[in-house]
C-alpha cells in the first residue's frame, strides 16, 4: 500500500518532472479489464476495441483521481447486480493498481440485454448501424 501512495504523489516527489497519465491510457485499462472479465483478448486495431472505446467515459475531477462510466450489455439470464458489481470492482482495482490514481466511482449503465449472441457480433452490428468501418 505504501508503494501505491508514493506513486500517487509522484508529481510532487519526482525531481525529474511531472508525470501525467492520459485519459486514453485509463480507457485502455478499462477496455482490457472488460475483455478480461469476458474471457477475451482485444487487439487495439479490432472493431471490437473501437466499439468498446465508445462505451467508456473518463472524468478527472483532479489530477490524482478519476471517475469512470461504462456502458455495457448483459447476456440474458445473467444477474445484473452481480455482473455490474464485478465490473465495478475489477475496473476500480485495475485502474488504481496500474495508474496509481484514486477511482472515485465506476458507473455502469446496462443499456441492453442480449441473447447468447457474442458481444463481438454486437459490436460489428453497431458499426454497421453507424456506418463506421475499420
């Protein structure tokens, strides 16, 4: 725990200069965590990655903390409270461990219940609807 606290205060303790972590890095950590929860590996050049990117919003109330919002779809039959609590817990832990930033909130918006169809197929359908291409 002490190492993490030192990392959070790196800016003031680092004599070499300021360390900033971009919102894109935080977004990537969130996306990769979501993929891990689903048992997937996502390539950053894939359509699925581009789909997930649009589902994540990062807010920075100050330089040492972050609030994250995620839109997701839940498979029919899954317990929404259980799935969303796991998403919140895992994203919060991963972002704090990797970046050293304090996660104030992880807001999960369940926007749809889907059949057994994979989320990758859903992502492809989303891109067809919006006319986006790789």
